[in-house]
């Protein structure tokens, strides 16, 4: 992978990660950000990535979005179970 493609994929990872932070709706974008992260890491290996900060922020926001989705799903499920138990 050349430097230009690595920069483009790092910026794409960042953008997708930002969109992916939205709970539920952002899940596909977060998964695409994870895929871009994996491809950049595999393509560059130990080489220097000029857009490394964007790549890190992209993966951080993507993982945060997935975590928020899981937490939100559990909270809603608990509320539903409690409502059904007291009905």
C-alpha cells in the first residue's frame, strides 16, 4: 500500500468512525471503519503513516460507537423486561 492510499484510508476510517459513534444507526459505519483500520495496518505494517492520528481517532470513535450501541441495547432490554414483569 502506498502512502497516498494509506492517508485516504486513514481519513476514511476517521470519517466513518465519527458517523459510527451514533448508537444503532452508526453500526455499519463503525464496522466499515474497523475494516479500513485493518486494511491500513495490514498494508503498511511497521511503515510510517502520515495520517496515524486520524487512524487512531477513527478506530477509537468506531469502538466507542459499537460500545454505546451495546449499552443502549442492554438498557432498553432491561427496561422492557421490567415493564413486562410488572404488567
